[in-house]
């Protein structure tokens, strides 16, 4: 069954935990999402859209269900799923489902979780570039997002690498990960999502 676009057209904080267990497919490679971060639009000081609309972040302003890919440090292509206007979710880590040998080759022969525990590693494994930014992830070909399997448990914790953000955003538990898997980065800073709920 196809994913509904309306399911993505919501606050990134609502969409993020639901992305866990979904699959990303590009060519012969299929990855299962194991960790994401929510970026909640212009009022989130860690979000790219906090500085307004730019040529780079245009895809984040809609429509939902599309890709926002940006180049970090001139090296790493980072994949985000667009949610409500100005909101997106960064894919931080995945687990290999199909195309393991190809992923290992693209990642320099590495093995185990180190293959895909980091957003730049995910981009390298999928072989994506900013040329794909704005692509519809709910389409039937190319880079796309598919149903996978629900996580047995959802973990949450602060986002990574956003020391520049306001403390309320820097420390908010807006990073989500699948429980019961090693394919997660900075596991020590994650706790059960239920413990983070108000």
C-alpha cells in the first residue's frame, strides 16, 4: 500500500517517530530507517528554515513527502524528508535491508553499524546528491520511501551537532531511534520516548 502524502504534511515532531522502520530505496540499495531528527520550522533555531527561505532550502517549504538534500562541509549529502511547510526530518542512521555488498563497497569496505550510523554515511550508501533535492519520495521510481516494519520501541534524545541553537532547541528530545538495534548513533544519549513525554 502506498504511503499517503497527508501523513507527512504535519509537524516534524509527529512525523519523525513514524519514519522509524520505513525503507529508503535507491537502485539496488534498500535501507531501513533507524534514527531521525525532527526540525520544526522557522521557530526552531536549529532548522535551516529559521533563517527564512533560500535557494538551498526551498524544498522544505513544500510539498510534503519530498526530499531535501543538502551538502554538509562540502562532503556529505544529507537526506531529509519534508513534512509540514518549513518542517523536515533528517535521516541520521539506517540498517541495510538489500544491497549489502554494494553498500560495503561504497563505504570503503566497512562492516556493521559503522556503515550507516551518521547522515553522511546514509547519503553515501544511497549514492545521492543535491541534484535529487526536491524529488518526490512517494513516487514509484528513483529515490523513494516505502513501508517497512514498525519498531519494537522508540527511543528519544537531543539532536546532534546543533550547539549553535538556542538552549531550548539544542536540548529538546527531538531525535528518535529504533529500540533493539545497534544501527543507531550516540546511543548513550537516548532513553525510552515515554520518559521524554510531558
